C-alpha cells in the first residue's frame, strides 16, 4: 500500500533501477560481441546488436559495466534489507497464489490497480532477477579469473560449462527484460511511477 504522500518507489529504488537497466544493456550488448568471438552454439549475434566493435573493446565495456552492476546491485540489496522493503515487497511467496496469478495473467485479468503492491508473478520475477544476477556475477568471475576461483569453477562444471551458464543466465535476464518492457507497454503508469516515484 502506498504511504500518505502517494510514493510508490523511493528515490533510491528509482536511481538503482535505472543504473542497473543501463548497466545490463551495456553488459548484454558487449557480452554478445564477446560471445561472437568464440561462439559455442550454432549461431552468432548480429553485429548491429553488439557493443565494443572488436573483442578488446567489448571486454572493456563489459568490465566497466560489470563493476557498476555489482556495486549498484549490492547497494540495492543493502537498502532493501535495511529498510525492510525486501521482506515487505517480495514475501511471502506462495506457489498456489503464483499459479493463480499466472492463470489470471494468461487471461489478461491480472490486476495492476495498486502499483505499490506486487502480485505473485511480479514477486517471483523480481526474485528471479536478483538470483539470476548473482549467478551471472559468479559465473562471470569464473570466466574472468578462472585460476583464482577454482572451487567456484568446479562447482559450475568447469570453464566451458561456466560460459554456458553465463550465457543462459544472461538469456534469462533478456527474456525478463522483454516481458518487463511488454508489461510496461500494457500498463504505462508503471513507467511514470518508476520515473516520478508516484
């Protein structure tokens, strides 16, 4: 429920959201260029959708945005924990209620009447993004400093497996972003709330 001032998202949520959005776009586009240098699936990403121009340039963009994502993500998590927002907004999570909300969403009947309250689909999706981001960072550490993180590398199945984990986790983030943008197009006042806070 929104507070008396009508605030849906506090300033720190809005700032960290937009910083993360920019970092993710840079990471995905530069990551696609890095992938194209040594693809392990039977396809390559169109060059126009990549960033960096060449492998070295893409790696520079990727590392720069990586630190932004990690620092900003930690700030977001700490602020959520300290403010109690994590518990209040994302829990409890019920599989039965999630299924009911998924069915309602499939029928176009999922309510967005109260922007300050997350339905079960939103809770599950945002928790997925948090966990997926952790997996991206951990698998990225293996790709960046494989020798320094041998236990992590082995937990992920080795270097080549970590590459695939990283790619699949990135793909999950891209799918989330596509659905997220689609929902914003359906309920545009959610974008205004993330810009103005109300």
